[in-house]
């Protein structure tokens, strides 16, 4: 297991839909181990494979003592009841903006044995499940922000120390839970 470096906003891997995992081998097991090790740090709730530079549909989570991963996740259910709260992302460090999400979410996918798994969550876990699954679709939480917040976020990104403007972005911003959730980044 290895703690992997995080890829930042501006890298095209973050805005490119991730490919499904089709081979369940030592490489996949190593990826899952690295995702679990990398998400296991204070303030982190979830981490999608693109956030460590891997364009595959896998994410890990660590929310309120629940730790795990999902391969080839799909959002299977979202409640009509919503929650508003600050959201952030490991790939957009230091930025937190109000983001509306469903209060309850269900994700389905598979494990390392290609056996079906279902992860259900409310509140922070629901936010994490939505955020990470969207990462795998090439969507960043910044894409979900109200226009005034999106403009402010992009100004902050451009002035941040970590942003490398010479790095080509797959798209300027629409299409930006890297894992970002309140109390943790993603």
C-alpha cells in the first residue's frame, strides 16, 4: 500500500470520464489498497482514482468509521430531500463552497472479487458517495456551484499556489466528491 500524491484541478484526468474496471487482478487490488491508504488521513472522506491520476472507476471512502471502496460505482438512488453544506475537494485544496446534494444516496458496484456491493448513506456519507461518483464521471463539485460561487472559486483557483495555468485543462469549468466533503476533502 502506498499513499499516492493528489492530482490538482487543471489536470485533464479529473474532467475525463473514468473507464470501467474490466480486469480484477493484482493491479486492481493494488489500486484499491492505495486508495484506502491515501484516504486514511485526517480530514479526508473520499478519494476517486482520477484524483491519484488513474482513469478507472474506483473510489474509496472513510466517513464516520465506515471505510471501504466501490469498483464501477453507479448512483442507484438519490432522495428528493436535499442538504446544503460546504463542500471541498482534495483536487481543489483549500476551497470550500456551499453545495446542494441529496440527503440520502445509494451506490451500487462491485468489490475486488467482482461481487455486487451496495453502499447507502445519509448526510456526510451521501455527500461523499455523490461527490466521488461524480469524479468518476469527470465532474468536479465546482461544476455544481451557483454561478456567483463558481466565479469566486475560479478566481481563487487561479490565484492559488498549487494551480499550474500552463497545464491544459480538459474543459475550463463546467466539468470540474474529488472527494470533497465538509470535514474532509476528497
